[in-house]
């Protein structure tokens, strides 16, 4: 292996996008590459580090970094202040906040979190350029710290814990102009929690409600989500009026699909026919992903969904990768 690394090393000045998954003693054979990485832009490290590594400390064009979950990220020395994309985890949550503070120019991050509680209190984290964030694992304590992300446009949250972070998430969303929200939760927020979350996202264009999250879509939720005309066609406050794309998981028990279809139909609006429709963007794409091979929608349900398709809505009901509409 070390002989192969020597051949690899001969071309270090040409490295642009590299993924390294080798034992540490083999990786250390690349030490002569230090200060010889003028073109390196993407680095993925899957190495168990038990000591500091400074091979990549000087890489003037390094912007993209992926770190394995088996080591303290600060054992590898890289030019943190120039990193724009990072995929990491699950490090300890204290390391996560330390790393975010070390990357002020971050634009996109993917963070996998452990269930460990922080060992110390943390002041607010400010990332002025962050546009996209994906959080998975155990994010409860992550949202306990104030996050200042004014440019955030997309956030994806995946968690199997009981959902308890509504107020913290609303605080985060209220400071930015979110365009895409994806919630993939093993424990659904309440219908009222979901309404409050969407109220904090008036510019939202895509909503993904995945796994058990659709249980929040109760009768009360649909009453708020349905497009409503006020007296004499006056404008009424509307949840996510810019929404044009939805992705929904369903096994047939999370929500009433007829109520869902009625709500969707209310939001398919022609500007030429509705004088107040310029206040709401009609839905364009709806994808229902069936999580159960045993769920067979009845003919009335399929008929109503098919009627939505005939209006021009790009709607699909995917089961086993096949659209049954």
C-alpha cells in the first residue's frame, strides 16, 4: 500500500478532488505533499486519527471537506476559514459548535449529531454566508444554542427523537427567508407546532413532510393550509403562500388523504380566474411516496387525485418506485 501511496504522491500538485480511506500509518506516508497542494479543492477523509495531521494545512483552494465520524475534527489541520462546504459527524456536539465557529465562510453543511449533551455552555453561532443546512441524528441539544443564519434558504432535519424543538426552530426560521424545508421525523410535531413553523416561513417554496412527520396534518392543520377567500375576495392570511412543491410520505394512516386532496385542489389557482390569486402561488408539483407495500388507496381516492392531475398539477403517487395514478 505504501508503494502505491508513493506513486499517488508523485502527482500531489495535480490533486483536485480526493477521497482517502487508509490506515493512519499509510496516510502519513503522504507527508511530503504538505505545502504542495496548489489545486486541491475537495477532500474526503475516512481515517481513524489518534494524533494531529497537518498534510492539508496549506491548500489555498480547498473549499469542500468531508470528515469521517471516527475522530475529533480538529485533529486534522486544514484552512478552516476558507471552507465553504463541510460534511461531518457525528462528532461530539461541543466539537460541532467549535467547528462551525472556525468556518465563518461556510455556505453549506451536513451535520450528523450524536445524542451526547454538551459539556459546556455555548454562546450564539453566527454564519453570515450559510445557505443550506442538513441536520440528522439527535439534534435536540443543537437547537438549544442560538443560531444566527440570516442567509439560510434550505434546511433539512432528520431525527428519531421526540420532537421538542419547535420554539427554537421558529426562532431560527424567523430571521431568514427559507425557501425549502424538509422534516423527516420519527416523532411528529403537533398540528399546532407545524402551523407555527410554517407561519415562520412565508417565502417557502418547497415542503418535504417525511416518515412520521405527516401525522401533524390533522383536520385542524388542513383548515389552516387550505386556500381561503375572504369576504368579497379580500386577501386572507395564508400559510406558505409561495409554496409550489410538496413531497409527502404516507402509509395510509398518517392523515386523511381526501382532506389532503381537497387542500391541494384549493391551492391550484388560475390568476386569470381569481382576482386575489397573485397573493398565492399555485402548487405545481406534489409527490406522495407510499411507505407501505400493503396500502391500496380506494378507487374514490385515486379518482380524486387523478382529477387533480387533469387540472395540470404534476402529481404522482409512488409505490415501489411506480406511479399508480
